[in-house]
C-alpha cells in the first residue's frame, strides 16, 4: 500500500437514497458511473447504498503496482460503518449480510 501524493480532501464518496457526497457535476473526479450513482441517490432514486473512490485513487492504485493507498482504507471503513448502521446489517455477516456490488 502507498499514500496518495497531494490527496484530495476526500477519497471515497458515499451515496444512499436521498443523500450523497457527490453530484453529476463531479464526473472528472468520480468517473461517469460514480458521479451517476451519486446523482441518482441525491435526487431520491431507489438505489442500493454504496461508495465510489475518486479517479485519483484509481490512478494511484495502478501507478503504485495495484496497491491501494493507505489513506483510502480509513475512509472506506468509515463509510462502510455508516452504511451498516443506517441499514442495520453488517458486511460479511452470514446472518444479516450487507451486500455490495463492485
């Protein structure tokens, strides 16, 4: 794992019905799919909760030999715990799993 150089303030953007950290105007930062999911969630479309990483993180991942930057893990876990609390299920819990599409 590596650290992002000149990392943006935020590396991971969470989205869930009615709320989102990102918008469609952030395509360059979030990629087309990430920005689209954020926008759909923001306007209230019934989509599963999730998160997207920035294009800078993706570029760093490939630049550093397919290693996710250290700075991203804490943000992913914070967002995961927020989604778990909101939906009452836990990632990898066999009795009440929180499922993600990657």
